[in-house]
């Protein structure tokens, strides 16, 4: 093994991990990623590069990862089952590992109907759970899905997402367990706005003992505006934004301080996450507002990031 | 049954440009029960095309008929003369019916008058929903009799995904989340252990992904015999 994931080292050593997220541009220009990388460097242990998020055609996750690594930063390559079958997914894992990517996040993927190629044929040959078990076997048993032996195993820290706010609610901790059983070593949750709900979910997770088997990173999104908060509340399936957050954003808007309040709420969320037993990190999804990540981690007293 | 929806009259009219003798053939099986291509719909389409004809002056002459099962040659053969004397055949059967005629009479131009949609059931009067994808490997024994391949927008084997909200699908908030239903069904049956099992990826080679499929039932084949009545190996 040439090197293991920095993110894994941080959380395995018991430190509170931080991941950020960079949305690749809708074009071939690398400068957008380079600019954000330089602004974000040192703020997180690794950075997610989304994989055609919401099914919008963007610069690829692995391509973005190469750009990020050139800046001396560690990527988390997101891989969805929407656009690639098992041949392409396994091939891309081998390719990612070969170029030095050490973190992969296994997702089923947003349905293509949300994106800008609505006539696309969704693949969904695998799903997030079978993707995890496939990748784990490639790494640990040096075998591809068909059972054939690989010439060399990929080196990878395997992640998955989980949404405590999706239905059926009582299945969500079990589904987390299922992902851990399939090979997930770290989990980035759906963005949390209802922290009481999340804490109840974590209590269930602890009761099942899952928190000892996986690094759970709580997902947060800083609200840029009242409109954004309302959009997430009403339009994003599987997201829960309590009225109290909407009220706070509305009051702030009246005072002309929406952005400040959005950031304040986000810092409060991170502070609370740090106190929850079994939560080993935070995943900051500053969508279209990536440049605020350094501010958020500083305010949440998560700096400096450990160098291991 | 096989569910179909009639194509817009304007689309069918465009296909028939330049033709004279038009035969519209319906089917009395699935598409009749599904109100897409039975006797009534054949008559409706011919009436609509006659209006187009009167307005645009195509000079179309119509003949209309319905067969019992358009997907079987035996039922098509009795209308052979009508097919042969037509310039164009519009089939209101599913894709199977249209292709049966097209394959039997390769010189004839056969046009689909419907879009074949899915294998589905009538959920309520006038509402048909997809429930089977004919994937070639039925998995319902472990999903409480609910097919996730057809009823989950992502055909997931380990659902529900994170987009399941209030028991509905992220793709269409009016559609029930298949995995929400599976969870509830298995809970009712005391079989929730099936939800926690990591299910291996599906063998899609048994579906259309493995190439066009064919079922050969040797026990049903008519074996050629020699003069003594002994079966001759093919």
C-alpha cells in the first residue's frame, strides 16, 4: 500500500473528521476547481467531488480528483450507479486507485429525471449497497464481481451516504447497518437541519452498536438565503427542514442578514454534532458557496486540521 | 396485460401520407381490455382519420377489422386478403401484433398505431400501472410480492433510497415508493430480516440485456416423423 487515506487516518485516530464538497463545473475548464481548491486547502481532511450531481452533466468526479490532487489535497470520489454498469464502475475504481484516489463514496444516484439529460437511460445495474460490497471484495478478496481474480487490488477507504430523514423512518438505522455490513467504513449523512430528529436516529444507531463499526459524519449545508431554506424544505425529497430554521432565516432576512444567519445556524449544527456520541466527523456541503467552508470550520473550532 | 396508448391522430396521419388503401387492424385481447386498440378504438381512429382526410384531401380509403389475438399467426391468416389488398396497415395491437403482421407479410408497410407502454394492471377505472418488467428472474419471493425491479424507479435491490419521502418516490411524488411498500408488507408478514440482508446484484443477462430472449419448450414442439411414425431428430 503506497499510502492510506488521510481521512481514514484522522478518524481512525479518534479525531473529529472534516470533509468538504466541491461541485465540478459544467465545462472543461479546470480553473474553477483550482480556484476553489486553493481557497479550501487546509480546511478539511478530504473533499468530495460530486458525480454529475442531480444528473446535471459536469466535469467528471475522477477528472476533478486529479486536479485536486495536483493541488496537494485529498479527494473523495463520488460514484453513482446511475450512469455506469458494473463493468464501468469496477474499471473506474481500478483507475481511481491507480492514480492515487483513496476515498470513494458509493451512491445509487439521483434519478436522471432531475437533470439536464432527461431522455437518458438510467443504468442502475447495481445499487449503493451492492456497489459497496463489490468494491470491498475487489479490495479485500482481490476479486471482481464475477468472481474472477484481479491482478492487483484497489486501495480504497469506502464510504456511503445515509438519509436519516427518508422513509420508512424505522428502517433507516437498519439500512445504515446494511451499508456497514456491505463494506461502508465511513458514512456521510444527508444534510441535517432537524438535529433533534438526527439525535434520536443516532440513539438508535448506538443501540444497535453500529457507531463502533463505522465513522459517521453528519452532513450540514449552510443556507445562503431564506429561499434556499424553503426550497430544501419543500422541494427536495427526503430532506427535513423544521419551521424554526425557516423562521430564523425569515427574521434574518427582514434585518438583511440572511447569509450571516445561515452560517450561524450551520456552525451551531456542527457544534452540536461534535457532542453526539458516535459522530466522528462533519461533512460540509456548501453548495454553490464552497468558499465559506474555511470560515465554517474556523468558527466551529475545527482548525487546524491534523497532519498525520 | 400488455398496456398501450394510441398514438396521436396527427402522428398516424403523417405515417400515411402518400398511401391510398389503409387497413386498420385492432386486437381483441390486451389492447381491447385496455381501451387502446379494440373494436371501439379501431372505429374511433378510422373516424378521426376520415376527418383528417376530408380536411386535407389525402384520398385515403379505409378498411377496418379486429382479430382475436394479433400476436398469433393463426388469427392473422383469416384477414390475409384484406392485408394484401391494402397499401398500408395500421396496427392498433401492441408491438407483438404489429410485428406478427409485418413478419408474415414483409412486402406490406405496417405502421404502429399505438405506443406499447408496459405490463400493467388496472388500478382503478381508467388507471393502469406498471407492475412487471419481464426481467427474466422474478425476485418477489423475498420482497413480499411487490416487484422492486418494475416498481422502483431505480430498480433497486437494496432500497429504499434516500429520496423516499412520506412513502412516495422522488421521481414522482404521486407514485408510492416500492421499497416503502415492501418494508410495510414484510413487517406485516414478520419477515423484516429480508430487509437487512445485503442482496447481490441482479443477473441482468436474463433480461433483455442478455440479448433477445426465446423460450423453447421441447415438450410442445411438433416433432417430424418418418414413414413408420418414428420421431426424426432435427
